[in-house]
C-alpha cells in the first residue's frame, strides 16, 4: 500500500519560503499571485495492506518524525 503525506505550515505561522516564491513569481510577471505557502510531500511504500492499520502507522510516523506538529499540519492519503 502507498501513502502520501502532505505537510504544510499551520495558518498564522510565518512562511519565508512562501514569501520568496511569491516575490519570485511577481518578478517573473505573475502579478496575480496574492500569497504562496510552501510545504513538502512524502511518498511511502508500506508493507501493511489493511487501510486502517496503515493510516494508524503513518499517523504515528507523522507525529514522531515527519511533521513538527507545533507549527505544521499534515494530511494522509492512502493510494
């Protein structure tokens, strides 16, 4: 089973990389971008075949290592 974890900064947390992306896009002529937020995507290939257990295992991974839950949110998609 595959899992895709998307980690993003929580609302209200400053995102200097997002600001840099927004500024670079504006410099390239993309004036319609009002804001940009940067995040990360982690794809996992799991041995687990049961979706419930796989989600629980990936949640533990996120809480332990993959996301800093003080400032980041995460979403898990099983595929």
